């Protein structure tokens, strides 16, 4: 079974609004990563947060990690139509495993 | 810098046949991992190769196999295809053994009829 569950499954917002996606996982992790996928194509790595970090920023992206609750959130600020995609969280359980456990994904639609 | 290249992009096969998919990682990357994506099961890890050795394997039947060559290119083989093998197969490359993000290819869309 998959390691993570994402919430919501689908999200529709207006351009310029913020989008927040949540991810919960089941076991201890080494790091958590977020990926974007456009229309069933390849995954694009967005950001990685390690288990000893609580928050990380990259451009319009902000990721938080709460290891006590086994959860993470991805915030996209000032969304654009080009942000329309599916977003997945993925956990890496231990260093050296090179094996990601993916969440179920959130389908984000940004309306121009 | 070229990205991860997967060939072919699309493939249609008949039940019972076998198929081989190819993945060329980013130059200098020694780790290649494979994932299967289906609407029902989502993204699932198949296996990972590092320096020609399989280091990790997911929970898939023995019909799924792979290998990695000395130039780090990897192939994935599925024998005796079943309808349920229809999926998007993605490979990812990494320079290191875990702890960093991965670069994914565009995938091979396999349809089994």
C-alpha cells in the first residue's frame, strides 16, 4: 500500500489565490519530497525537506513538515494557470534506499 | 544537460507477449529506479539499480525484471504481459544513493490488449 495519503484529492482555485495541499504518511522517514506531474507525463521534483527540518521555501512554494503528526503541507502562493497539474508527496524512508513511497496525489486546477 | 530519456514513449502489446523498456539517465548519474503508475494503484516502486546492481525491489511479481549496463542505462522487462500491466512506466535517475531529489523521464505508456 502507498505510504502517503493526500488531501484534498482535487482543488480548484482562481488565478492569484493560494493553494494548500496536505500529505500524511505512516512510518518514520528520512525526507519528504514534492513532485508535480502534468497530464500523465513525467514527474518534476519541486522541493525536498529532511526529517530534521520544519519548513522550507523555494520561490512561490512553502513546505512544512510535522514529524510528530506524520504530515506535510505544500503551499503554492499567487497561483498561475501554469500551476495546473497533479501534485504528489513522496517519502524516502532511509538514506540510501533510493525508493520513494508516493501519496495519492492532489489534482490542482487554476482557473485564469 | 540532457534529461532522463525513456524509449519508446508509447507501446501497444498483446497479452502474453513480453516487452522491454529503456531508460538513459542523466550523464554521471549512477542510480536508476523504476516506477509503475496506474489509476488504481497510483505510483509504485518497481526496483532500483546502482552501479549495475539491483539494490532494492518493490512488491511486484517475477515477471518484472530489469538490468543496468556499465554506462548506467537501464532496461526493464515484463514477460507474459497481462491486461493489468497497462500503465505509465517512469524511470528516475539520481547521482547519489538517496537523500536527494530525483529526475524523472517522461515515461513509457504501455497498453496491453
